C-alpha cells in the first residue's frame, strides 16, 4: 500500500515539476522520476528498502548521520539515466 501511494505521488510531483519547462519537459520528468524512485537499503544488514533521497534527509535531520552511503544508488542511476537520455536525444535528432 505504501509503495503504490508513493509511486503515484512521485509520478504526480515529477509531472507537475516537469511542466515548468516546456522545452525540456520529457527530460526533466525522467530525471525527477529516477531521483524520487531510486531505492536504497535502510540499514546495511537489512532488506528493507526506502527512497534514497528521503532516507538521506532522514539520516541528517533525525539521526545526525552525515554519510553518503544511502546516496550511492542515486550516484549510479542519475548518470546512467542522463547518458540514456542524451543517447535518446542524439538518435531522435539523427533519425527523426
């Protein structure tokens, strides 16, 4: 239940924020979705997953723990998604 509500809300927030730019709407939408939906483990030994950015904020605010361990998945997925989006833009420009 929680994940379905989170997926819908992050989709709507990404959609709303991406509409601020008409020229880069698709690219912003994808990057924001990747940013909001990248999961990370809550603790190193556990199998519980939570959104990476919000877990990082939780660790800073409530636990006073300033480690970038929970941001590792975002550091991997954002460059990969930007690479795929740029590849998409190049192929779209060449063939269409």
